[in-house]
C-alpha cells in the first residue's frame, strides 16, 4: 500500500481487489488521493512558481514578476 502522506484525512480511494499502476505526484494532482495518480499518463510536473525576483546586483533593484530563472 503506497503511503499517501495522511491515511486518515487522505486515504486511497480505489478498488482493493485489482492491481494498480500508480505514480507519486505533487500535492493536489492525484486522482485517488491528494498525491497519488492511478493509471497511465499522470499529469506533467507543475511549472515553476511565479513570484517577485530581483537581480543580485543591489537591494531590490531590477525586480520583476516572473517564473524562477
């Protein structure tokens, strides 16, 4: 049985009478629990987070909202 991170509030929701092909994913992307995808073709890895990034030249100079470089 794969660990879901929390078997009490996020239990696996699948048919226990058959074998499963499963993948661990990033939180919130699973289809049988928060972090587990059952079946083929799991969703792709999420993109980098969007945030405020500043060049390391000076304090809060050349800042922009962008994906992590």
